[in-house]
């Protein structure tokens, strides 16, 4: 299975597994099942209120707007996932490591007509296979791709343990970090520990020390875990 490296805002590369063409096709088919179920409910609703479609065309248009905007709305509100993608455990991400926003999702949605509606998705298939980064045309325009979601990892698996009662902060300099910094540290550690990518942890630890303005001989993995615990306690104490 192809992998892709995505650089975080702290200049640390995290390697993800690209969603396969099969994953994406199955996710789309599952989405179509949701469409079908929703359409049945719409027609059932119209039948129950005893309305004729020709007399209430505006109502039909409003009721079918969720299908038209389905991909855009889902990706916006579910962080790059439709219901089909959730089931297949895949999601849309930005190649630059930032969170995809409305502009990226809008481009993907607009170009979906070319990618997946024309030639029965043949254009998207060719683009994904030829691109090497799992990108259809919409992804290329938006700077996104689709990856497999990380496996569920418990706190103990990542040594990011819950803060113990009466925990004492080791590094007061965690006050210089932000919520996004800690989110990146957690993400890098979860992925790197699962894949055995010690280099990513080492680079992240070095960058974190520079940001905090400290030096320590604590092993990098233990240092980052301590930083997360300290930050948790720091926010609890505020």
C-alpha cells in the first residue's frame, strides 16, 4: 500500500497510508446508499402530507439540497469525512499538514462533477493512479489527499498517560506552547510509535525544546510525554 509523508506546521514529517482506490470507491457506494435511504424518506414524507410534486417543486428542491451539498457539508462538519468515509475509516487531509478548510472542501466539491460524475469516475481513477499522491483533480486543486485514519490507540499505548492526582509540573515552560502544538505532539507520537519512526519523534522533541527554550537529557519520547502531561496540568491549574 502506498504511503505519503505530510509535513506538520512544526516541520516534522508524519507518514500516513494512502486510502486505496478500492477504499474510496466503497466509501462512495456507501454514500449512495445513504442517498437512496434519504430519497425514500423524502418521497415518503411527500406522500404523507398528500402533496403533488408539481405543486410543490420548491419543497422538493429544498428537500434534495442535502444530497446536492452532501459531500461539502459532511467534509466541513466531520473534518474531511462523509458517512461512507467514516465507515471505511478514511478522511481528507491537507498535504501541508494544516486542517483543510472551507475553500479546500469547496474546490473538491465543485470539481467532483468532473472527477466522479463524468465517464463514471474514470477521470478520478486515472488521476489517482497517475498522480502518486492519491489525488483526483479536485484534490490537486485543493492541495488535499485521502488517507486511512489512524488505528485507535489507547493512552497507555502512546505513553500519553492521564495526569496523576497531585501531579507536579516538570517544565513550567509549557506555558509557551499552544493547544495546536500539543495536538501535533500527540499526533506525531501516536503515528510514530505505531510505525516505529523514531526520527520523527527526535525532530519533534528538538523543535519543542527550542520553542520552550529549555535543554534536558530526558529521552525524547519520555520528554514529549512529560510535556503533554505538564500542559494538561497547566491548563487544569489556570
